[in-house]
């Protein structure tokens, strides 16, 4: 055990930064249960409007499609790993590397803070409205995908109840505003990876454009750590969830048209 009286101030500061407090800022259990039940009810309500054939395709995709099994398994393991104290410490150190290391001029903060908002679900809804008269199928697919993914993100956040990094690290940098809500998984990362996956399946771009599409999504994930909003495991979990959601949306694509035929 080091003698704190003989520890230089800079070392003390660094020790404070890398000491995780996984039990800090926990929400009361009844509140978490209420949020979980409300989100689950909302998801079931939305799915209840889908035709029976569409729901069957969704369940078959969830349980039988091999391309979804590995991401789903890794996402579950990531959620369970939040209980591992050593994992929290590693996650914390990795977060501080992306959040604090190197020079951070104001123009870079503004640029990356703005770029980070590409994962904002409101922008995806705006894109959906823009596409409505041009490509109604893609517009509806995008809108419902964003809404259901938002509910799924909140379900997982209610289950894990992980505090954001700036609540557990006194010296963490926050670029912009302090985001409300919990930390795992990253909603912005989930939304941008969902959008990238959906657009990739829909337009089938060449390898270079496809790589650029997912490079943008990956960049948004990194900026979520830069701005102090998420740990690395939050970002990885969000990316996996977004990839799965985009793949599912593509699988049930043939059933969107009959579902919304009443729109004319």
C-alpha cells in the first residue's frame, strides 16, 4: 500500500482518475424495474402492429441466423463483464486514454463534438422524413428501426444501470453538455451503426463506399469516448447492437410494404 503522504500531487491526481467506482450513482431498484417494464411494453406494443408473418421472420432471424448469433453472444458477455471489477478498471484506463491523452484544442473539441452527433437518433428521424417522398420503404424502415432500437437501448441501460464516465471519474473531460441517462450501451453508436448497416444492405455500395460508411460509424464511436460520454465497452456494445438491428431490418424488408400499405 503506497504512502499517500509521500505521493506527488500529479501521481495522486492520476490515481484518482483511474480508480473506478462501479457502485457510484446507482439508481434505486424499483426505478430500474419500472423503466425496464415500460420499455419492454413499448417494444411489444410496436411489434404487435406487425403482421404474423413478419414476426415469424423476426424470431427465426433472432434464433436461427448464424450471422446474428456471434454478435448477440458477445453483447451478452459484454453486459455480464460489467460485473467484473478488474474489467471495470481496464475499461476505465482505456476510456481515459481516449478522453485525456494528447493535445485537445478548442477547434478539435467543437469538430469532434459535432461529429459525435451524427449518431443522434433525431437526425435519423429527420433523414427518414426527408426520404419519405423519395423512397417510402426505406423511410419507414429507418423510422421504425430507430424507434425500436431506442427502446432496446433503454432496456439494456435499465438492466445494467451503468453510470457515465464523468460520474465515476472526477477528472474526466466532458466536451459539450453532460449527457443524461446511463452508459451501457452507447445509443449514439448503436444508431449510427444501425444506419450504416441499413444503408449498406439497401444500396449495396462498392467496397470503398461501404468501408467509408462504416469508418464514419466507427469514428462516431471513438468520439463518444473523446467527449466523455461512454466507456469503450459501451461503444462496442452499441456497435454490436446497431449491426444486429440493421441486419434484422434488412431481413424483414419484404414485409414493410404490406405492413404500411394503408399509407397508399
